[in-house]
């Protein structure tokens, strides 16, 4: 096949794509059924916080994957290809932020057993308006961020498959909402673990393919 020839999804590509969405939705269904059959009462805290007793590894992977959107996977290589490796200085700030958060913020917030950091704003300033302001800022920020994070992979998928961008955004958004609505935080965490395996496999496939071209 010529290098300039357009490559499109084949049957097995569509099967894997559908299977990934089905497994993600299935994780939500699994935890919904599990909680329904459990003798333990499914409280709001259980749904939103996973009962505060989840294992370290899946939670750590989930947090890591939360920072690995299409903006990082697609944008960072393009940035370094066009502007050079100066982007590495960004990592210094991230490492410093993580260290400071671990030392100062986690020991402060974790013992309070809050549902969100915005509750701390209300406690700290004794004002619901402080919590509301922080919540609104976060909502706006997430809407802008998720718009870009959803649009980037959708355009890439359309270039490969011809599947319309808006259709991809709606499909992925509905599946994400579905498993979150049914399974709560536990479904979100374990879906992130599953999707991290897919992401790593995809990145390794690219590295192997590129190295194979250079070697042969």
C-alpha cells in the first residue's frame, strides 16, 4: 500500500471500536447490578465516592488517565514536533505542583471527608457564595476543556473512518454518561483502568510501527 493512500477502518477496526464502547458501558451495568443486589444500602456517598474504600492502584490509574486526554496525546507530539523540546519545562511545573499538593493540600482535605473541594471553600470562608463561585468557575472550565478534548479525537476518527465528528462526540458522550449514571464512581474508576490499557496499547502500536519502518 502506498504511503499516500488513504487508510480507512476495516471490519475488525469497527468491531474493536464497538467492543471498547460496549465494555465501558458493561462496567457501568455490572456495578449497577452489583449495588442493586448488595445488602449494603447504596447511599449518595457510596455512589459519588465509591464508599471511600477503593484500592490504591485503580484510583491512581484513574487519576493519571484523567490527565491523558486527546489534548495531551495528539497535541503534545505536534507541539514538540513544531516547536521543539522546550515543552519539557512544563513538566517541571507539573512535578512541583504535585509535590506541593501532596505535602499541603492532601493532608488538609482528606481528613475532612468532603465530597468536593468546593465544600472546603464554604467551610473556610463560611459562605455558600464562595462554594457557588468556585463551582461555577469549574463548570465553565470543564465545559471548555471537554469540548476541546472531545473534538480533537473526533476529528482524527473522522479523517480515518469518515464517521462524522458530531456523531462521535454524541456517541462517546452518551456512553460515558451511561456508565457514570449507572455505576457511579466505581464504574468511572474501573472504566478508566480499562481505557488506560487501550491507550497504552495504541501508543505502543504506534511506537512499534514507526520503529519497524525505520529498521526496515
